[in-house]
C-alpha cells in the first residue's frame, strides 16, 4: 500500500523521520472498531511498556496508533502541504485571523 506508516511517536530520531503528525486522523468504520478494540485490550491487559509509554495513564493517541501498527493493522498517511496552521495560543489565533 502507498503511504503506509511504519513508526509514529515523539521519540523517533529526527534524522529518520520523513513526516510530522499534525494531530488529525480519519478512521473508517472498521478502523474505528479496531482502534477501540486495541485500546480496550491495552487497558485490560496492560503490563509494562506499550510503545513509548511507561505507564498506561501516559498512553497517547500516537502510542495507540503505534500499537495498532505493531499488531499488523495497516495505517496510512495523507500529506498536507498547505492550508493549515497550528494553534497553540492567542498569538496563533491572531495570526490565523490575519491570514484567513
């Protein structure tokens, strides 16, 4: 498949990373069911490290996506080159208002 993700997370060596996750995901019905099933399995059977988390309470969205990849689920990416802006604070909101 094209655009398959093999590794995702905060601890990837920047020299190995080819893309950056912007925090937006679209799941098919089956993908959402697999996502929920994987989360519930991790929540019930958590033992030791999962992906980059040492504690289940620290388990993030990208940790869950990596866990799905580790279990053999195909996860694809879509490249976005323009038309979005990260909003972290009021300055970013003001910048977005000026741009759009």
